[in-house]
């Protein structure tokens, strides 16, 4: 474990954020000497970021807390290429309108999580602003000349694809040059001296550091955070195969809270360090609960803190009410619908036969009708806590009762003990 003098790097090291680093001693000195500017990049391959992206966003938040300036780089240009890092095959190519729409949606998440005012205000930039304007021959002459193909072939993101005899297209091979050029551009324009990212980005980061040194004669820095998996080996960011989105339009605050509330006992302390701002001393006290019934209290604290960072503290009372309702059962006891996933139906649909399996897909609890039927066969589905035994079972008009807070008619649909949603009957 490295010994750092700066508050930023000491905190990141103590909380488990730092995996690999380049020029770390110089970076530590720069952080001690004053405020630095550092960046992290996000390609716009989906309409939202997910929990797997959250670790680097937390690093950007810690930068601000210790007086440093983060730059959030949107990959409007690099998304058109596709980063081969950590991938076994080429990414699906998106058109420009899809990329721009994804960027607009991702910015909404940043607006909730980052501070864009004051001396340490975050800045959002888009590399399409400069990459789209590059001329190929001048780029090869001015930038490509500094790259050794021999060395590029040794980096994991390239080497592993080739060793597995999986196709690596020429357009993907260029990605490393473009990301390196981003670092050069951000250093020139904004004084960025640090790039950080996920573990699979280390080769790209090192190439950017080398390019800045060769072109500008400057020393810049980089580090990666570890590839985070749960204690069961699942890649962070998914639950039962579903991405844990940061966009509330794709995943409700209640579902997000439930994700954290239901983490494994073995993951609680580690996640408290990474995904909350609780002091280490408080986390160490909570660690004493591991192995006892008090671990559930620690999980609620984790869920509350993580959810408040993304969605705000104001959503927590509603979530707590809905969580209590979910365990007590009965649609009539439902709190505000703001927390639970919900869908709507009409009396006409109900009278014609609203299949429970269709309700599951409407709520997003099953990705297909066949998956919904399998849940029923497994006896995992219930309507108002009544287990559904037939794949042809329907939600009847008698299943709809008045919700306490709104007096709207709704039925509670559950999968197992952790997934609960409401079907509202439109008047």
C-alpha cells in the first residue's frame, strides 16, 4: 500500500479506489501543492450510466471535496469508434443521433451528482468537438508517429483479444490513439494533469501520459480503480442480469435502494467505503455488525446513503414506507407510488383477461413472456401475496383495492421476497 501525503490520495487509497497508478509520487506532490484538474471519460453507448460507472463518479466527487476540479468527458467522438477494452467483440455501432440522445440523458445524472458551481466546479466536455474535426493524414503525422505498434500489442485490451483469436478491427485499434489525444487536448485547453478510469483503461491512460510527455514535454498522471465484483463474483452494475441504471426513468429510486439493501453481508463494509461519504471511523463501527443480526441495519445505512447521493434525501421517507409495505404485504397498505415500480391497465384489459405474466413484463420484472412463465412455474410470483400457480392466471378486478395514500385502485405484484410493484387501474 502506497503512503500518500495528500488528503485526496490518502482517502482514495484508504477507501479502496486505487488499483494501478502512473507517476503517483509526482501526483501526490501536485495534490499537496495546490488544486489540480483531472478527468474521466464516459462513452455514450447506452442512454444511462449504471452502478458499474459509479466508482469513478465517486472519485470525481472526492476530488471536489478536497479542492480539485473534475472534468467529465463525454465520448461523443470515441463512441463512434468503440473501445475494445474489456470486450470480446466489437461494440454495436450507434448513429450520431443515438449518441447525442444518450449524452443528453447521461448529463441529467451528472446534474444530480456533481457540483457545477464554485471554485471546484465540474465541467462537462464532449470529445466530438475536436475529434470530429481531425484530418486523417495530419493526425497520423502529428500524433500517430508517437505510437509504437509493438508496444500497443502488449496492452491487455489488445493482447487478450488476439490471444483468443477474436477479431480486433482496425477502427478499434485506433481507439488508443484517440483517447490519448483527448488527454493531450484537455491538458492544453484546461490544464488537466490527471486521467483516471476503470482497471481496463490502464493501457490507454499510460499511452496518453506518454503522448503528453512526447508532444509537450510535461509530466502528467493517471490511475485506475479496481474492477469491482460482488463477493459472489458478479460484475458490479447488474442484478439478476439487469443493469442497475442511474437514471430514475429506467430504474426507480426504490429499486435502486433495494439493490443496495440486498447486497451480500460480505460486501457491505467494502461498499460503504466506496459508495458513501461516511467517515472511515463510522464504517469501522458498522463493520462490527458483520456476522450478527445488526448487519441489516448496516445495509439500510448503505442503501440510504447511496440512494441519497444519487436521488436526494427527500426520496428516503417514501422508500422506507414502501419497504415496510412490501414486507407487511397487501396492496391496501401501499404508501406513495413514488418508490415502487408501477404500470397501468384499464378496466377493459382486466375484464378481457390481464395475464399475470403480462403484468410481470409491464413492470420490467421479466424481460420476456417465457421468462415470466418460468417465474410462475417456479412458484415465485404472487398477486397481493397470493401465490400464482397457473401460467394462465389473470389479475381480476377483485384484486384491485384502494391505495392508502392516494385511494387509487391498485394490485400488488411480487416476484420472490424482494421485487414488488403495483398495477394501477385507470378510471
